C-alpha cells in the first residue's frame, strides 16, 4: 500500500475527528464533494454534521472558528487555496493570535493552507504565506515536507492549545508517497537533520526540502557533503538544531520558496549571524523566489522559484568562499 | 405624417433590437466555439493550469458586454468569455492568456481568466472573489472626479461570490456614492460543488437589492432576448444617474467548475428544468422559428473560422523567456538580485 502526502492529511483529519468529538472541519466544498483537492474525501459521510460546507466567506470562516475555539471546540478550517486566506487575515492575526495573550484563554484551531507553486497556477493559486503568519505573535506555523510529517504534525496541530497555520504544499499532494503512515512522531516543533553532511548546512522547509536533498546529491560527485535541515515548523523556529548543524559545517545556505523580503529564510540567517557568528567560515547566504508575483507561464515559474540546480549553485558559492 | 414618424420609430427600434441581437448572437457563438476549442486544447495538454468555461452562461454574460459602449468599463469574472468578446476583447487575447503568449496583454505572467486590458477598459480580475466590485467603484469614482460623464461600469459575479465581504462592502460603497455601476450576478445554483442552500438563506439574491438601496432586476439567464433587454435597461438606468443596478440571472453552468471537474454534483432535476436550458440552443431554435436559420448558420461559420485562425496565429507566437523577462514588480525599480532571490 502506498500513502500520498494528501492521503496523510486526509487520514490525520479522519483520526482527529474519530478521537476527539470537539474536532470539526469547515471549508468551501469540504462536505460531500470532499474538498477541491479531496483532502476531506468521505469524511462528511463518516462524521455527519462535523464536516461542513461553508459559504465563500473567508473572513467569517476564520472568525467563526475563533468563536468556536473559544467555546471549547477544535475547528479545522480549510482554505481552498492559501492565497485566499488573505481575506481571513484580520480574524487570524488580530483575533485568534491575540486571544491567549489578552485573556489567558486559549484559541485552539487549525487553519489548513494548500500552499506553494505548481505549473500554470499563476499569481493567486501559488502563494506561500508562512512569513505573514509568522510575523504575528501568537500563532504556530507548520510547513511539513514529508508524508510522515503531514500526518503526525497535523495530528499534533489539532491537539495544540494555540492557533496553528498548517501550510501544506500542493506540489507534494499527489506525487510524494510513502509505504505507510508512521506510528511514531518527531515532535512538531523540532527541526530535523534529514541528510547529514560536514561541509555546509542547507536549512529549508516544505517542498524545498526535496530540492535541497537533490542538490545535496548532485554535490556528492564534487566531493561535498551537504547537511540538510528541515525546519518542519517555521514558528517557533528551532534555532538550536540550526546552530548545532552550523557548528558542524561552518557554512549556511537558507532556502525558501516564498519571497526574499523577510520571512523564514531571512530569520534563519539573522539568527545564525547574531547567535552563531563565531561558528561561520563563510558569509551565510539565502535563496528565495524572485521578488515578483508568481508567474503563470511554466518557463517563468521555473525561473522564479529556487530549484535543485539553483540551490546547488548557491551551495557551491558558499562552499568556495 | 405622425403615423409615418411612429412607424419609422418602431422600425428603428426593431432594427436596433435586431442589431443588438445580432451582436449578442455572434458573441455567444464566438464564445461557445472558442471555449470548445479551449477545452480540446486543455485535453491535448496544450494549456497548463486550469481552464474555466462559461458554457450555458453566454446569453447573460454577452448581454452585459453588448449593453456597454466604448468608453465604459467592464470587470468580467470567471465565466464571461461572451461578455468580453461582445465588449471588444479580441479572441486572440483570450488565447494568448491561456497559451501564455508573450504578445498578450498579460505577457504570460498571468493566465486563463485572469486577464484584461486597461487600455480597452477591461479590468484584469484577481482570483479573490468579490474584489472587483469595489475596484470598479473606484474607477467610476475617478471618472466622476475627472468630470467624465455618462460612463458605466459593469462587473459580474457568481452566486458564491455574493457571500464575500468584498462583494457586500463594494456594493454598499457604490450605493452610498450612487455610482453608475451594474453588478450582474449569474446565479447558476452552485459555487463549485456548493449548492445555493449552503451559500445563502434569502429566497432570491435579487431581494438583497433593497437592503443595499439599489435597483434590482431578475432575468431568465437562458433567454437571450430577455437578457439583452434587461441588461440594456440596467445599463441605461445606471447611465441615466439612477445609481447601482443589481441584475440577477438564473441559469445553470453546463460544464464543470473547471475542465478538470466533471460536475457530477449538479442535481439532474435542475439540469432537466427550464433553468438547465442551453441559451445557445434557445437562440438557435428561436432564430430558425423566425426564419433566420440561415443567418445563424453564417454567424456560426464565421465564428468557427475566426477561432481556427486565432488558434493558428497565437500558437505561433513567442512564449516568455526568463532571460529576457523584466523581473521587477515595481516601476520605480527593484532591489538587487543579491538580496536572496533565485
Ligand atoms: C475569496 C475566494 N475564495 C475562494 C475562491 C476559490 N473559488 C474560485 S471559484 C469558486 C466558486 C465560485 O462560485 P460562484 O461565485 O457561484 O461562481 P461560479 O463558479 O458558479 O460561476 C471558488 C470557491 C476564490 N476565488 N476567492
């Protein structure tokens, strides 16, 4: 049997619904239709009244979840695409995120964001939103890169007392496969070394983990051993794991699919520069998408985002400094 | 004398109507045939990304485009190929967006329905539903401030889009400002898979007009003659200073949400009802009944030839080249590449 990244997300929601009666799912077309990407397929039938179709009202969808969470439920809200969550930002950033700090009462909810670029998706169906959500205090932001993490981290997200933004990568939905669902889990808030190496550290997350691993394989032939660190959760950032890796390698490349100004990769570089300056043998570098909206045409899209080839080139620069 | 004048007036109204119906009929056929072509290009793998068609919605959409004049502003949405073509978007530009031609107004940067041409008065929609209502209101505010008179803005929305805060805020704003705005809601019963009863609880979306303080009009979206009449009336009223007009047409989307979707969730009872009629077939059989079948056939043949020629032309056009692309999102200049971008 093989399980895709999308199956893992569906299964995690199924398990959460089965084990916790306060869990419910709210989103456009998530009911009988099973969601635009089929992440809730058959769940409405199995859990009547708990997998609910919403109107096209992102602001109200998130606001409703905030209220339901305040009243003791654990809503999972599916955005049809991460990009449309901008419409619900006010409720998420100003309401969900501030509730615990203002009241001491928690606001446990999960906002699922089908994120990231795929060919032909263009400026409004490709965005990665982790930077915006991470900027605001009060939210946990997860960016799973593997089938195993998609499953265990989503389960952990549902159990967390805080609002969680769960950034799923659409490019991984159907293609990324595993033999079976995991039985044990690495804690969601911990980064992980997914490939060990002694020469340079490549810190990344989500779909870019796979590009970074491919780049690392390419550099083996040139005699370099690249250590790849998967952040898994970008907020809170597991600085310890990053610094421990840089202590081993002395060099850093941070990679993110989202835009270069600010964001997770900028934060990684800032932390290493500020807290691990002495560990560095070369200036830390980062690689992001180009600073334009995400293009429609595949030729432009392929040039806009970091790829294994571009990551390898950036790693060489850091290595040859 | 008086009788002659009256007869002439009737004749000219009749001719006006006929001219309008010819424009509408042609736009509907051009849209239908172009979209059928887009569907086959998609299935042949020549279009990357989604293809969203307006099959069954050509009469309502086209009637909006026909009712506008040059100098007006059109902000189409997902299923408005007919309205776009009627308003003057060249078929080539539609194809350029889908095929990513560098020569199109979007230069391959944006695709499919997310296209427009500000120089032609067509706003390029963003995906976020409801967003175009306030934007169009802003265009009309600016025209008023600049002293441009008697210009109308028309935008379209689906039943689902009416649930957005943006739609509500935009229409309310336009009503407060009494702007010459026409909002055409194509109520096709579904938003993707979501039926009306999970979308709104009022009996009919046109009832909302009263709440906004705007004029509301209901129309059978499957009847091209009625669509043309009602849309022209709404546009004329907006132009005449009567403030925003909300037109709600009932019809059915006779295709999936996108070409990737089989649309099996649509209730077959509705498909068999009056609402499920195909407006293009309605027009064809009515034309035949009126003895104009030949005319219809010639419009169809011309439209088909136009589609074929446009596909050949646009297929040969250059696609974007990342090395020649200007990678700056602001006119005033962008930051150095060194700052972390790929
Ligand atoms: C704010 C926002 N949320 C979600 C979407 C995703 N989406 C695109 S089309 C669509 C359904 C639209 O339904 P409706 O407005 O009724 O138009 P129809 O497709 O029926 O023509 C949805 C949910 C979107 N484009 N914008």
